[in-house]
């Protein structure tokens, strides 16, 4: 299966050193998260529930 990666809307511009990409993996396999600066370096696999929990935690963090 081909994974179509997309850059997170929370990543900054070209000079942003903290960019992530998200990709829906095979049905039932969850969500992939990878470093957009190193796409060949592998990815973290999260279940849909884990990904939702991560997003909730990020939303609760104070802005810098």
C-alpha cells in the first residue's frame, strides 16, 4: 500500500526545523507520523485512539 504523507498544518514554513508529516497507514494499521526533514528515516505508528490522545495533549499545552 502506498502511504500519502501530508505535512502537519502545525508545521511552520521552509525554515521550520520541527516539521512532521502524517499518513494514514493500511486500513486498521493506524496513523504514521514522521520527520519531514528525514522521510526515509522511518515513522512512528499510532493507533487512531493514540493519535487522538496525542492531539488532545498538544492542544492542552500552553503556546510558546
